[in-house]
C-alpha cells in the first residue's frame, strides 16, 4: 500500500557546431512544506523532522560543446592534477597544432622531443608512473606483440588508475598494423580518463569517436556520470545535447541517468531544477521520483524528499520496496530512528514487506550506535520471516560486537555463517580488520587476517 508524505582530441568542436540548448524555462524553486507521513486511506500520521532548503535559483541552460573544451583551464577540479601531455612518446592521432590553442589558449606549447621513443622501451628512461609502465611493457613484451581488442581492453581495465601508461599503450596499440580500436576499447580508455579527471583528453577522444562512428549509449552514460561526479552539472547536461547532435534518442532513461548521477554527487537541488524544467518534455516514471527522493535523502533534506514522495503518489505511482528502503535509509541518516522504525513497522503491516536490504539498513544503524540487543532482535525477526541473512547483515553485526571488543560473539557469527553456507566476503574481513586495528586489537586483527 502506498503511504503519503504530506504537508512536509582531434580538434575541438568549433562554435559553429554548437548543439541546441537542452533546457528551457526559469529555474524557480518550489515552495517548501513541512513533512509528515500518513496513509491516504487510513490516515495514520507520522511526523517527520525536515530541514529548510535555501531558495536559490539555478540557471538550467545547457552549454555548447566548445565550452567543454575552453573551460577546463578555469576549472578548480583540475588544478591539482596534470593533464596527459599531448606530445607523447609515440605517434598520436591528436594534432598538437589543432588541439592546443583551443584547450590552452594562453600557454606556450611544450618542447617537443627530438626522438620519439617507442612504447616498448627501457623503463628507466621514464620519470613518472614507472612502476605502472614497467607492468604494461611486460604485457606487450616486444614490438612483435599482436594487439587484439580483447587484450587491449584487458590491459586498459587492469591499469584503470594509471592514466599515462594506459593512454600510451592505447595509442601504441592503435598504431599496430592490422589493428584498429572499436567502441569497446575506446570506452575502456574513456573510463580511465574519467576516473582520473583528464577532461581535456576525454573530450578529444569523444570527438574522435564521433568522427569514427564509435559512439554508443555506454559512452554518453559514462561521460554524464563522470562530469556529474566532478560536480560539473552544465557539462553533464551538454553531453545530453551532444547525444542529440549524433542522432541518439534522448528519453526518460537518459534523463534518469543524468538525475541519478547528479543526486549521487550531492547535487540534489540541481537535479530537482533540471527535473522541473524537463517534466513537461519527458513523462517521469516511478524510477524518476525514486532517484529524486534518493538525492534529497543523500543530502539529509527530508522536507524535499517528503514532497517528492507526495508528488509521486499524486501522479498515481505506488512506491515499491526500493523507494521504501531509500526513505528508510534517509530517515536513519537524518537521525530520526523513531520515524524510521515506524515506517518499518508500517511496511510489515501494509507492505511492501521488508527485504534483507531493509533489515540490513536498520541493523547497521542500530549497531553503529551501540544498540546491539535491538539489532539482534531484528536479526532474529528477519530469520523467522524467511529472509536469509547475507554477508552484509553479518558484517553489520560483527563490526558492532567487535567495536565493543566482544570477540566471542564475532567468532561465533563467523562459524554460523559457514554453517549456513554464507561465505564471508572481502568487505567483511576488511571491516573487521579495520575495526580491530582502530580499537588497538592487533592480535585479533592478525587472527582474522
């Protein structure tokens, strides 16, 4: 039953290739409401304590692609990270004369090397990332290495945090006779550039993929998440504009991806503004509202989360177990455990029935604050209800008891896991070892190890 929250880089793209603006309308903010939980049928009320939100307006207009290229030098994100130099020790399809003036208009071009060093060379001549480059050189072994798509993708994924040697290998493989990159290998390299925030090179490769016809939905989704994670909202929206330029369909799933990426980056207000501007263009679905609720819960704004919950029900959507778990976790994150427990009890009575995830969220919060007896009671209740505990639930209990240095119960739970054929995972052992080290229990940590 639904419950209501009510009253609560070859060459940069030129200016002539600007994409059309994606957003329209003003960026006004809706009024805020006090939050409360009640059933529209039974009238059960549960007050929720919310927080106010600044009524700021955001300009939701999108940017042309040339801004993506020309604005990176002004971004504070890249000030502590060096971009990949375009004068690399291998032949590159990126033209220095074409790319450099647009990317770094006020910077003199770097000195070119007199000799182009091949990819497979003495690692001692490399002054940075030497430990990674030596591993990659072992992958290729010699110039006789026959590159294929599977191996190139494997090497790129292996060195997904070593941008310089990975990019050198990517270009080196592209120059091998009889080999040409496809969308898979390009996406693997784009993923590395995104993780290391090499935005200049990423945009250049994006343009290169467009010219070769290698762009896929995975490419655009990856770029949207990368820019949103870096809190570059306008650039993330510009990627959606770029999809239209290359005749990719922009539907509600694309909008959901953008909203989710902004919400995970704690840009809930920006996501809400974008949603309000696009609501008349794309019909929102249950997933859209769930994403917005999750975004507001991430920044601990229960008032806006409650408002979106109400709007979701008003539009005829029935909150599913995912939405309930998100709201449950949001209430606990905002230190309103009593309201979370009331919602949990309502779920048991009215539905949807709590799952292992629901119990895990509640048990984790109880263990974190030292309420181990209540956590054990909910654990027993979960087992009695037919929900088999997983490694995540056991991890919450074990870290709770380890925090109180009650190691007998910890070892007992480990044995219970093995008896129930629930194998401990790496996260469980890492959490226990970290907890024991912080509690100055080195002997116990060694035993777990």
